[in-house]
C-alpha cells in the first residue's frame, strides 16, 4: 500500500497520540475557524497584469461570499487571512486587501520566501516589509507598543527545517522572528514535506536552539492555566489520514485545493484532528488562493460557502458555538482558552480612516 511520503517525520507521534486524544478529547464549547491563505499574486512569475487580475477577483468576490455565508454565533462575518509574501510586494496588490481589512472582512499577515541571504539581510527585509504594511497600508498592529505580525514561511522551511538546508539557511530563525515581533507562526502542518515536525495536532510553544535547525520539531503544548513557555507560539492545522473516501488512505493536512475540495467528510475529520485548548477547538486551514484553479473552486464554485456552512452545521450538532476568525483572532482565542493575558493592541491611524 502506497502511503504519503515523509510519513516517518510525523506518523509515530500521530499514532502514539491518537489513543490519548480519543480518551481525553471533550466535546468543544467553541469552534474557531480560520483560513490562512499563502497569498501569492505573482505565483509562477506572473506578469503584473495577471497579479492585478488575481487580486481584483478576491477584492470583488470575497465580500459577496462573506455576505452569503452570514454571521457566526457572535454575529461576526467571516474574516479571511491573507499572508502576503515579502518577495512579491507591490503596493498596488496590497491596497485592495487593505480595503477588505477596513471593511472588517479580512486581515493581512506576513509570508516570505527566502534562501540563504544571511541573518542581517533577512532581518532588514522583514523589518522593511512590516513597516511598509503598517505605515503605507494601515495593516498589522502594535502589541504592547511594538509592531507585531503572524507568520507563514514560504516553502514550509521554518527554522531551516529542510534536510538540504534550502529555502531558509537560518538556524536561529525562531529567535529572529520573536525579536521582530511575531506573535504566532501558522506554517504547519507542512506534510508531506520533510519540513513537517513531530508535534502533531497541537498548539504549542517552541524554544529555539540557535545552533541547530528545526528547533520547533518538539515543544510544550498550550494548556489552560499553564504559563507560556518558549520563544514562539505555533498554531497548527489538522494533520492525519482519511480512510473513507477510497481504499488507499489520503493525507489530511487542512489544505483546500482544486484537487482536494472541502467535503462534509473532511469537515468531520477536522473536528476529530484539530487541536483543542480546554473547551475550544481550533480549525486552522490553508490554501493558495491566487492560483486560478483554486480561486475558481473557492470563489466561483463557492466551496468557501460550503466550508463555512458545513463547519457551522457540525458545530451545532455538537452543541458548540462557532467563531469565524482571522489568524490574529484565533491567536486571541488561544490566549483566552489558556487563561493567558492579552497584550494591548492597536492598529495604525491609516486603518482607522
């Protein structure tokens, strides 16, 4: 039987942890749902015109989709999270996303593809990009007075986690992200990539060893009434196997794509796999929404509408409230579920206009 590749990086922890998860898992009182889009307008070296078309499609259609989905238990419409890549930054692509943020329908966080440029150059690129997002577009926020951001690593290679060392090169990247103001990382899961860690279906704290790669391979799970311990919070999505659709098992990693659309069975699997903190279930999903085959599925074929509706129905069947969240709001939900204090948070003046 052919199984997904690189399973040795996570399958042992997954199999060993499942009995404990089944025994200890409680019915959630709240279900948090966030979609973190690895949003790349210039995917495959597209022209500026193609990039503009991709962004315009989301600017026009997402408000219509959000309105059709309707509010969550709190009365809030969905808030989509665009993780925009530093290496594709052009102001004209970000301005429409900032408009969605001002409509309270979206949020923008940080994504980057990089490879071996060295510590200081990486710091400079990240700092300049975050400053541009904040001062030019009114995005990101200040937490306790310092600029803060959520993060997704391009090519999954957080903390130099590829075995060949490509697409990062920084063994102390977790320390750097902490110093730059990263409030949480949303890269994982990355299976079937070899960058996948052994911590599966948990929200956890990673502590950096700046002399070694992949320091986030293990960490301390977030639990209620336990203090924060570590350098970086990792909010992970569901990871496991799906057996019911065909004889050969399929990988479930929380990715929404044209070759793996949302189904009711997938939604049920998310409820079984996604990490919990206390009474709260956190379903963090991801996609590459600018790719035409994916945007067609999500927007034109309205698989996004089905996703939100089916998660809502599943939550109601379990007697749980549902919270449509941005990445930042999911982070706040994790802090609340763990009983940890909230940092004081503000946006820039531009966002208030």
